[in-house]
C-alpha cells in the first residue's frame, strides 16, 4: 500500500486551518498543520509532498522562509491568502499559484494536488521518440 500524500497546511486562522485539514483528509491526504514558520519548518524536515501557505502569519511572520525552503527542496506549493493587493510584488516573486481568500477548501486542496501532479510530471523521464 502506498503512503498517503503528505500536505503541509500553514495558516494562522484556526478555523481556516481546520477546514483545510478536513478537506485534505477527505481526499485521502495526510495533513500536517502549522500556524507559524517554526512549526512549518519542523514539518518540512519530517517530509511533505506539497504545501498550502497563507502569506501573513502570527507575530508579524510571513511565509517567505517556508516558501524558500520548499523551493530549495523542489516541493510544490500554492499561496492561499487574502493579501494579494498588499503583497502583489512578493507574490510575483514567489512564482506560485495563488488562490485568493475566500475560496472553498476543496478548491484549495484540488489546486495543491494539481501542482503536485504537475511537478511529478516534470520530474518523470519521458520516453525517447521512436525512429
């Protein structure tokens, strides 16, 4: 039996985090939840397949250190935030799919799964053309 997909969910709003967690479980994912950078970094060390990141977190933190770490490890992620108009330049720099709040948790999880599938297709070797 294969391991379930491990999805890192980072949001400082408990109800949104819980809703994302339930949506991930409903799709058979193994959710790993964090509300701050240090919690997220520890979960990344444990191993995750894909991530959903809120931009602004508790205590004035933001998701940039998490996004950098995920990028360094080639782990796909999406941004799920309500701060697009205030952080537009930063979002463009991240080169990540952006799902604005509010959005259904099912849509957010489906978008993350799509990013994971895309990343896996990019990594898989393609067959050599027949001559």
